[in-house]
C-alpha cells in the first residue's frame, strides 16, 4: 500500500518531472505512467486515513533514499497535514542530506511561528550553502525580524554564492544597518559579490554609493570596471531631479 500511495501521488502531481528535477529518471516516469492512472489529492485522502498517511510519512522520513524523504516533506507533511509535522520536521533538520535539510527548513518557514526565528539563526551556520541560503531567504521574508548583527557572520561565509545573495537581498529589503554590511561586501574577494553589493548600494543608498563606484573604476576585475564605467556614464547623463520650490502663499 505504501508504494502504491507514493507512486500514485507522483503521477497525480507531476513531481517526477518538475519538483524533483533529476531525482527520477525518464525510465521511472514511464513506469509510473504505465502502472497508475491519474488520481486527485481528494481521492487519496478519501482512500487512505489520516493515521495511515502520517504513519507512512514517518516511515518515509527514515527511508535511505533522500528522494523519498523529500517527497515525505513536500506532500505528507507540508501540503496535506500542516498542523501535524512540526516536531517531525525539526528532527529531520539533522538529516545527513543537505537537500533534505533545506526542504525541511523551507517547510518550517511556511508554518511561521515563534519557533522559526531561532532555527533560521542556527542554520545560517549549516555546513552546506544550500541550507544557509534557505535560512537567509526565510529571514528576509519577515524583514521586521532581521538583525543586521546576525548578517555580519555572512561576510566571512566560505561560499561566494551566499555572500552574493546577502548583498542582493539587502538591495530590496530596506532594513536599518544595511549600509556598513553592503560597504564591506563591496570589498569582497569575489567580483560578482562586489558587483551585487554596489548595485544594492545604488538602489537604497544612492548618495553613499557614488564614492564606492568611483573607487571601483580601478577594481582588479575588468568586467566590473566596465560595468561601473557604464553606470557612472548613465548617472552623469541623468542628473538627479531637483525638487520644485513651493509656491509662496499670497498675503
């Protein structure tokens, strides 16, 4: 029954070709298509009891195949019974597979609640950049709770991908204390991080960004220098608009 339930769900939602990406091979997809006819989530819920599904979910979370564990999070826990799995998801956050940890953390983020904030802080220090990225996105989804001091630890993150994402996210999330972080990231060792930081500085701190842009004209990366040159030329061609003087009230 467990295998039929899992494969029927795969067929009904198309996860074998979308959500899982390369997790399942084309041969697996053909086998599923030939073996099972499409069924809806309502049909599945009517066929299998809540207790049976939850029991199977807990079993799948212990399955040696990480693809099965991710499916358990995506369907059983996240979509079907969101009020049940918080304690189970917390346990699986220690999974050996980073993809599973990231999926579990993403599911917890959707649930919100007081338990989420400390988890996000904790997993900003995860060993895998994918998990750290998920934690970052979770923090920026609730901008009021972002502590700039927590983001400072990302300045020394070993992954340029993570540092670049911090610079990008700060560009649209206007939080207090972002300026010194962006200035520091504009001096990052990776040119793509520096470029992302400069772009965010231009977006939210246009006045403060000018000196940094001028300094970047002598950057060690040729493509960054060319980009900065184009930006400065556009800025020179489009001077800032002056505010119209207010009309004097007639006496």
